[in-house]
C-alpha cells in the first residue's frame, strides 16, 4: 500500500527536473516517507536547506527515496504564512542515502512494515526535489491525482484494513472445525458462533462494496471534470473510518472466538489482531473524520452550522 500510494503521489506532484528523472526515468520507483510537515525547509543557495525528524517511514530500508513533509521558512528562518495566516508547507523527495534512519520501530502491530523515524540535518537539496501539495494541481497522472492528498491516502489505508479482515475471516473458518476443550464440539457447530460469524462477514463484505461505491462515484466525478469538493472529501474520509471500524470489529470477533490459542505471538490470528489494532489508529482514518463528515451533511440546516462548514 505504501509503495503504491507514496510513489503515486511523488509521480504526480514531483517537479520536472533531475530528481524526477532519477526516480522515474528507469525501473520501478521505490518511495517511503511521511507527508506530515514534521520538518522545515529554508531557501538557500542551491535550493532548500532541510532539517527535521519524521515518523512512519514504512519500508524505508528497501527504498531509494523518502518523502519529508516540511514547513516553509523564509530566509530569516521565520515561518512563511499563506493569505489565510496558516503556515505554508510542502514536501521534498529525498534520496534515502542522504538521511539518517533510526532504530525506532518497536511496536506491537504492523511490525513487518518497518516504519522507523528518519532525520535530516542541514541537508541541501535542489529546488526540483520539491513536491508541492495543498491545492496545487498535479504535474501529471490524470484526473484521479487531482484530489486532496489526505483523501488519496485514505483509500490505501481502508483497502489494507479490508485485506486484514478478510484474512482473519478465512483463518477463523479454517480453525472452526477444531474441537474446543470447553464444549467438546467443533467451534463452528455453535449456533452463536455461526450467527456472529455471519454478521461480521456481511459487515466486511458491505464495507468492501461501499468503499468501491464511494470511490467509483469520485472517479466518475473526476472523469467528468468535476472537482472533489469539501463535502465529497469529508464523505470519502469518513468512509475510510467506517470501513476500519467494521474491519476492527470482525478481527476482534475472530481473535476472541479462537480463544486462548490466539494469545501466542506466533499465532497468525494474534498478528492479524495486532496489525488491525495498529492500522485502526492511522491518522487518516481517525474518528474526527466522522465529525467533519457530519458537519458537512448537516450544513444545509442553519441550526447546526459550525466553523467546520
């Protein structure tokens, strides 16, 4: 998910120049990194001077490039502000060999993603390494890349949650023929288990279909040249949160249904449970997405208007 989404963002937004040719000129581009503006970029001779420490660089040790979201500073080192008074930010494509990778990925879930912190100190990069976001039209890639960055990334996280849940359901089905010590019969013969398994399986199937429906509508909008407006963006983001919640419920059921056997760290259901818990904490599927979507949906009623609308 990270490799496809981050490389897609870079391919769409990276400025024309030496960096783009180096990353995309031949072979498959490998990108990691975080677009969160956890660093700074200050204009200098030769381009920008970068400083910062970024988090969640999934797969960075297998990548030639890493993204770093940065707040823009002026030549005096003060934050650059937009017309609305908010800090301006962008992102930079950084050769992985130029940054320091920390040994910081000590987590309970998603261990295999290898997502440590990384840092840069007074690193000077040419201006063509910049990858503008935030209302900037993409350099290339077609209509689908002309959507808000956060909305673009929600899709990958939601898809990953569906994949984890489907695998948990498959694994539970496999184990359902085993006889439980406490009951003396196979797990799958219990009526309550059959009822609850059906309910969560339908939930995951519904989440997959609904995600496809919402994204198909957005795709059709972009193909017609219609923008993804604030209400559309809020709906897509809330869809991602809902999908994650449904998948989390399904994986929890599967984990608890297997009983004490799933407690062991080498049991595949334990890994799926830990991975799903970690994935559900992702910033792009935060519960605040429901608040934003609710505000948009209720905005037609003057009695419930608030600053979000």
